[in-house]
C-alpha cells in the first residue's frame, strides 16, 4: 500500500512505468463474450465530475481515464493517460507527458487542452462536483471556487501533449487525486452538446463505451475497439440490469442467468450461500478501507448542539448492528478504519451508555427528547439497520422517523443543507478513494465537502482542522511519515470530540460471481475499482 508520495524527480522516475498494455496474462485470454450485472437501483449519473457512489464508481472508470491509474486489484499507482511525468524538487510542480493517439469515443484525439478543460470544469462551482475539494492544492483553486476566475491558474498547457500543474503547497496525495474519477478527461464539445444530460450520454476514452441506457431497465457497455491500452478490455459487452431485487438477482445467478449481483449477497441468504460447498470457489472475500456511520447535520437544530451529537454516539448499540449483518464487520469508534494509516489504536471513542446519553440530552436542554428524521437507503440490510438505530435512539427519547429512499435520493438529500438531519450511510458508506487518511477528511468532513451536492452530509466545517489537514498533506518527505500520521490522528480525535458522526462499523466485502466469469479474485474486491475492475474480467465461455 502506497502510504506516501515522494517529490524528487529521481524518485518520481521510479514510478514511471513503460507504456502500459494489458497484463502479461492478458495474452492467455481470448477477447469476447459478455457479462450481466444486476442492481436494485438505477444509476444516478455517469458523469465523472458528478458520480460518487459505489454503484457508478467502477462504471465510470470503464468509460473514462485519468492521467494516473492503479494496477488492477491493488492500490499501486501507475501512469494512465500520462506516459510519464516529472516532479520538481520542492514538490510543487508536476509536468505530465501525454500518450499520443488516445481517442475519445467520438473519434477525436485527446490533448492537453482536454485535461485542462476537465479540471476547470470539475472545480467550477456551477458544476457542483462533490470532488472539487480534492483539487484545493492547485494554484488558483480558491479563485475558481469563489467564482472569481474561470479556470485554474496553476494548470498550463505547454503543448498538445504536455501539461504542467503548479501547487500552492506540496501535496502528498496529488498523484492519487489525478487517479480519481473526478480527474477523468472529458471532451468539451460533448459536454456542451448534452449539457446537464452529459451524465446520461457519457463520452470518454475508456475501455468501454455506452451503447444503450434504457432508464429503469438496463445499461449496455460495448468494447471500445480503439482503446489505447493494448489487449483490453477482454469482454465485448457488459449489460447492467437495474430494478433487480438482490434476492431475485441471487436466484438468477444460481440459475445461470446473472454473472454478478451488484448489490452483493443478500444478508438473509448470506450464511446459507456461504456454507454451501457449490459456491466455495465463487464467493470472494476482501478487506476494504470502509467505515459505516450516522451523520448528524450540524447546521440543523438540535444537531447544532455538540452534546446532542455526543448523546447519539452513546445511544447506538454497535455490537447489535454487527450481528444484523452476520458479523461481517467490526464496531467502529472513529472515522478511519483500522487498516488505514493514521488510525489511532489507543482511542476508545464513545461507549454504549444510554443512561449517560440521556444525561447529555438533558444537559443540552432536551430532557424529554425530540422528534427527527433518519434517512437510509432502501436496499437490505439498511432498512433493518436503520430500524435498530431508531430503537436505540427511542430508548433515550429521540423519536426518529425513518425515510428509506433509493440511493440517489438519499445522496441528493444529504447534499442539501437543510433536508436530512440524520443519515445512515450504509449502502454508500465511505470506502476510501485512495489509501491515505486525508481521503476520510476532505470530501466528507472538511469544509470543502460541506457544499451543495457534496458528501459532507454532517455539514461540518472546522477551519482550524482544515488548516491542520493542509499542513499534514504538505509533508511529502518519507522521513516525516510518522509525524504526518500523528497529525492525522490528532485531527480525527478532535473531530470525534465534536461528534458530527456516530461511526458504527468497518465492513468486510463479500461478492459472488458465476462460473462463466474469470479473473483474479482481487478484481472482484478491487480497492479502487469498486465493486469490480470490469476492464480485466473475462469470459470462460470464449474458446
């Protein structure tokens, strides 16, 4: 796991790989065949500047590319649309040299102008991108965010195949940021042609192109014959069927009609399927950098009161909730999962203590409790988890009406400052975009994420902690790695003092595939191509 990014040109050169092709093993597999993936909910968008949920994350990665990428099934960075790059000695200037001949799905060659346009677009406040804050270290970001500039001053096109980034400070996460979906390159003419509907008519440089989208029924991805990465993708077609209940999807997989149930193994069937010998080679388990949590909107009464938020933390019985999901998780006491650098193993968090929670509510001025709303995704087990949380809150006098909605609707509610007082994040709970502690801060707890359309559903903004976070991410010297991790530990401990979240559990991932579909297990529990690295999956039916 790459914990730190180094800033000298010599070390950067070590990260530059030869021209990226399909893996050596690619030659063992014949191209062709198709795969069927099911989901309960329709896809919200395929616009890389907007899409930010686990369902569309890997779809977008198959339609678009960025300057950087990850080796499939790993968190190891490698160049993507960039053929090579250099980093200045002070860690504040990055120069990328682009691959030539890369074509968008509309047939036009991609150039450095497209890279600049895409980054100017994602940081433009009119785009309302939930990922805009990732680019805060680029010179001119504040002016763009304030509407005072149309483009990022620190992004300069040197020629059609060379682009330079100037940062206001060294940024230990910058190469990871350039591998995020938000950095993916889009053609200006397609965005202007489709406007707000670009997310339904995506045009990228990726391994697949969108061939069909029948809303509420299915999406069809077809192989990009002009894809720049030799040998990929393996499949000719992927069909995403939506509107499929997870229990029905599992039955269809058992009948050989579905290859991957995208919503996972239904909790009610988990033990039955896991203990069935015929599925032993088809179930894949993988760790993930994940935390499930309840957000409390710090801008809505009474959750603007820290004592109320602390009471909620003490009211939730996390052990009981873990039992609801058949023990596929461990209770959480802080935003970071245990395997993430910066996790504090000494931190105890808030104990489960309903009586103390009642005392805190009384101290906050609510001795008789209050009424509120708890939003949750309507896919099992999330309604059952929401009901358990509802019961725990009722025990201390908080009467929470549950609102179970489609995932896209919960995300939309969280992105508005006054719609969702409480949200159970399950089904969308945070899985790290990249393996660095800063990723659990900026988009979901930092001030930059507390914007319309953002993912900081607690609407929590602590400018002092923002400054500490920026200072921590300015440390790129590997000799100071321990110092940087300690700074992040302090940040998250202070966040828990303010209690904008009630962390609930850190979950393991389990998925199941049909015997028709092949590929390394890591591709189906990929840490960054969530849930599946579609480009590298192949069909066993092709001879």
